[in-house]
C-alpha cells in the first residue's frame, strides 16, 4: 500500500513508548518529507501494549519491526505506507564504567550495533 502519510489524519492512533515524546510522525520518501501532526487515542508505556492494541483493531501504531515481527509474519498486523520511511528515534544506552559491568554492557552495546547497524552514533560519556 503506497499512500501519503497525510492519510493518517482522522484515523485512530495508538502511541507506544517511542512516540510519547512527539505529537507528530515524520516520514520521508524520494526526498520528500511529510510531517503529520497526530493525537493518540490511546498510549502505552511499552511496545507490547501498543502492538496488542493495534492487533485488536484499536488503531494504527508505529512500532519497530523487531517489536512486531511475529504479528507481521502471521498477518495479524499489516504494514501501511510502504515506500515511506519514518525518521528515526534516538535511543540512549547508559552504563556505569567499572570492571563488574563492563563485559555485560559491552555485550549489550554490541547487540544494539548488530541490531540497528551503522545508524548508531556511539558516544562515550563520563
């Protein structure tokens, strides 16, 4: 399905945790940027709640593929606005420096790098 993001206006919107800081979703396609102001009908503090709500027909949600892969594969959720990409959300991972947590923290950072690829900017704080 290839429509304009403006078609989202008027639909019921389910916000998940990544969307709680913004009142709009921003999309890009062929160099065009579309900024769509949306009001959620319902919000969740976790991905699982947003996925369950969308699966139950309560509205459209914006969730990363990794959070709804099973539902997409089984067909209980379907992608919309194919061909459009959403502007990314920043993710921050903080961990204390020290001998006890260094191995586990490094393993987690490596997982994030593998999962999200080159789009991660690794900055060391402290």
